[in-house]
C-alpha cells in the first residue's frame, strides 16, 4: 500500500502522524501536570487544616487542664482560626 504512494504523500503523511503524536503527548503532559498541581493543593489544604485542628485542640487541652476558662479558650481558638490565612491575604496567592 505504501509503495504505491508518491514521495510527497509519504512525507505529508509522516508529518501529520508526527504532529498527531506530539499533540497527544502534549495533552497527556498537561493533564498530568494539572493532576499533580491538584494533588499538591489538596495536600497543602490538608496540612493547614490539621495545623488549625491541633491549635484548637491545644486550647481545649488548656481549658481541660484549668489553665484557661472555657470562654478564654474559645476566644483564643477563634482568634487563632480567624488570623490564619491560607494562601495570603486574598486566599489565592502565597
């Protein structure tokens, strides 16, 4: 079948197949990069959430130990959560 094609047609076919292959690889790379970025963001959010949870748990432990009153512990925990900023002041940038 390929023996019957002209040289010009073979070259055009080779170029088209190469471009389709490169487009497929580029698409795969973009999707993989998007997945990696999403995973990194998910891990970062989980880390910040765990840190805030531990902070609130510490204030609770101080209340249970009698170092803080319930009201003081709640206010301190609320202030700690309020001042925590994920991703900067606007929530989007570092």
